[in-house]
C-alpha cells in the first residue's frame, strides 16, 4: 500500500517492525470500516513518553523607520507543548486441548484472537476522535476534545456550526495530515504500530484458581496524536442526525463542507487532505450526489470500491464517529 503524501503510515511502520507480515494483515483488517487508520502518518516521538512540539505564538514587531533614527529590537515568541502517548494492550488465552481439537492449531488460534485485533482497532479510532485525558488519563486526547469550544478556544474559528442543538448530532472532519501539521506518534525508542507477541504455552488459571495449560498472546499498541498546526483541522459540528434522516430542516452539508475547505491555509506545510464522516452522513452525501448533481461532489470508483469526493478531497468512512454527540457551543 502506498504511503500517504510520501509519509510513513501505520502500514509502513508495521512492515518495518514485523517482517513476518502479520502486522500488515492487522492494518488491513482495521481499514475495513475505519479508513482513517491508514491515513495517519506515524512518527517516532522525541520523548520516551511521547513528543514535544514547538509552535510559534507571536511574530516579531516591525517598524517604519525615519532617516537618522533607529528601531528597537524585536523577536518572535514560541511555546512548547508535550503530547503524551498511551499504551493499549490485550491478552489472548486459549486452552491447549481446545486449540488442538481440529488438528490445525495455528489457524484456530488466529481465528480466536482476531476479535482482539478488531477491538483494539476500534478503540484506537474511538480515542483518535473522542479521547479525553481529563476523563481517562491513561489515554490520549482526541480531536473532539481539542475542538470542543466555539466560544473561547483559540481554534474556535475552525469549528463550523451545523445548526443542531440537541444530543443527536454528528460531525464531519476535514484533516490535513503531515509532519508539520497533524500526525500520530509512538514513544521514543519503542516500536510503531500494533505489536503481536506469541507468549507460547504456559500455566493459566480458571475461576477457582486451578491450573491448566494455555496458549497465550500479547497485543500492544503504543500511540498518540500530535496537532502541531490546528489550522489544518476543521470540525463541522452539530449536524442534526434526525433532520438528516427525515430530510426536514436538513443541514446543507455541501455548503458546510465548502466553508470547511476555505478555512484550510492555502500556503504553508505540505498536507494530505481528507474528509471523514460516519455511515449515516456518507449515505446522505451519496444520495445527494445521485439526486442533485454537483460539480464539487463527485462519485467514482477506486480499487472496485465507491469513491466519494468533495472539491477533489476524498470523503472517507469512519464508523466510530458518533451520531449522539452533544451540541458544541
């Protein structure tokens, strides 16, 4: 699979860290309904616990100078922000005799452990969008937590209001991934991607603390999110799902998406743009594309799958984006 914008993604990192190919298969599994997974560029952090970024917070003062007069010195200002990485882990355990029943232990073991991989993938994407270290300090803060204040936050101008006022709202996200904009991290000195370790056969314990022999697996994923330049993220929030479904007072999604596109800087760091929406919103957009042809909303095919785009930016499916978001005010 090609890299996104020439940057290493989860698949690339995994291939480098697990040459037997199993991690690449894991990434393909997670990609089935959460297409954001393979878009996130992954980089090794510069801290054992995550990554420290330096952002410019102020420009130097400049002056109009008269002849024979000087000007005072000035300088820009910067700030440093530490982004923490989190550790997600799961254990698989299968009774040895159960695994040997069908005569193909390896395949049975893989099938029994597959749900762990799917669960970890869903948890990663859920945290990518909704993680909140204030409520769950063992995780990392996701996008919705960072773009949740339309009144006072510095990034409030990049939260577009879809008009919903209840608690049955959803969001469309426009993200420009890049090394200088938004990217994923794993801690310094660690391995990137979802790591699988075969722990072999060992003693396990039942509910009565009696021993039995079991085959054990350990799955671990060290990951975090860095928003280095918030201008490359736009959240179209407060999209009323009930109104979308009933087509009564339905939000004009195309108009909102046009507003979102124009909020992305036209000059600056290189970034790979994608829209992300859940199944409900993506279906409405496909219907609008069929019923109301629009030069900006287009539908085609890519690798035998439907490809929906707005203004040349692909709209990708993320099932973990909720339909019951509270109003962002």
